[in-house]
């Protein structure tokens, strides 16, 4: 069996971490849905920047929207909404057949709102209404400012993909904010069964941040250096496995049982940042150890192709949970402050979305200028 299709039989959904007008109009996305049992698509500002700046597929639409007097921000929003709607429609059968468990496409609020609670809420409401599809997620940041937004938007019945999660305390706070939003919605007399949400836990960036520190300690030699060398490349997977333990604590206990009795669904973990950034690691490093039900893995195209070619699917997520806890303690013991690392990763993660977003708007403005009077 195609390893990607096999993952679905093990309770893990595969999403593609890519979207573009070419992907949608060439028939390629439909082929991936049919052949690889693809269950969804994620997007972010960097993905859209690559799609729009890297081809001329959007140029005519940009010029037409510019001729209507729209700003670069509103032009991009219109383009993104059209693409997300188109992708969501391609997943409509997947969504219906799975009773709303699969078939979602994500659109992110502006990354400039990552530390703005009110702005995040307002933009999420507007994008949700504009998309007008049941099988979409609005991506909101899992920052401290994002927590009250998660609770409020969940209470309003808006499907959320909470992004930029690196640390375990913040992930737990996000899961509890979602649960609190469901409680608010139930107390207001609104249905729960229509709501879906995922929490995107980022992986490879954790190792990218920690591995160089371990290399420095290992280079110093001695017993501490040996321990550091043994811990290289373990932080992300260990964190993800402990996140899965938190998932069960939040959504498997009495505090969620009443909500579940009223149709509430747990907020699934989604493994993000699964592309390998260190060539010493196998291209499937962030897929194989985290296969389990119910989870989602979102794969960039290179990782998707690599897993199709060489994946070895088996349920491994519950393996080594205590070993994962020990690995995280060992990192702390040799001087790696995980809370400090994940705090920096969150700040850098926001910037890594703001920068391509600004580049995207500049690219849109350049094409839009061609529609200006006198050109």
C-alpha cells in the first residue's frame, strides 16, 4: 500500500503544507486527494509569498483587483480567499464522507496581529464569514495574546488552527482555552458538534534551535559532552510525544466528558514544521515516530514525496513516552532551558511569517502598479 494512504488506516491524517493557484488548476491537488488519501491543506504567509511571487499565475487577477482600487492587503486577501475556497471545495467529499473529521483547508490571520487579541478576533471573524465554507480553519497564533482569542472564537463557533506552538506549557494553555470556549458555547445554548479545531505543534525548528547548543557542549568533551551528543535530534520528537500525553489529559478526562456528551470534538494535534532542515537526518525523521491516532501530519511537498517513496508506517506515537520525559529532563540537566528556547522560537516564528507577508505585499504592489492609470 502507498505509505501515505496507509497512514490514514492508522488514524493519522496527511495534510499538504502548500497551496498555489497552479496546484489547484492543474488537477494536481485532486490527484493527491485521490492517490495519496490527502485529507487537507495548510497555508501560511510564507507559502502564499512563494506562490504569488514565484509565478505569474496571479498577475491578471492582481491587476484587475488593483483597477478596482483595492490596497495590496485587500488584493492578497481576495486572492487567498479564492484559493482557500477552491481547495475547500475539492475536499468537500472528504469532509462529508468523514462526518466533518477530515477535509480542512487553513487560512491565517495577518501575522502582524500575533500579539493583538482584539485584532486577531476581528480578522478571524471577517475571514470566516468571507470564506463561507464549513471545512476551513482560521489560523490564529498560539501566543499569550492569542489565548483569549482562541476561547472567544471557539465560543462563536469558528473552526481554528492554532499555530506557532513550540512549548508544552503553551500547548496546554491552548488546549484548555479551546475547552473553555466550548464550555462557554454550551452554556450559551449553542451546538458543539459542528466545531473542529487543531493545534499545530512545530517540530524541526525545535531541533534547529537546540542541536547547535548540544554540539557546543559535546565539543567540550567529558561525560557532559557525551550526554549532549546522545541528546542531539531528540528534543522535538520528545516534546511532541509529551504533548500527546497532555492531549489525553485535557480531552480524555472528566472535564471534557460532559462536552463530548453534547457532541464536542477534541482539538487534534497537528505536527507542523516536519520538513528536515539538517541533512544528517532522514527526510522522514519527523513523521515516523509520531504516527498515531488521532493526529494530523502536515508535510511540505518534498517530505510528502519522500514518505510516499520510503515511508514505513506503524503506530509509534505511544512508544517511549517515559523515555521522552527523561530526554526532556536530561536536556534541562545539561543546561538547556526549554522554556527560554521555546519563547525565543515563538518570537522568531512570528517574524518568519511577518517578513514573507511584507514581501508578499510588496510583490502584489509591484504587479498592481501596472494597472495604475497612465501605465
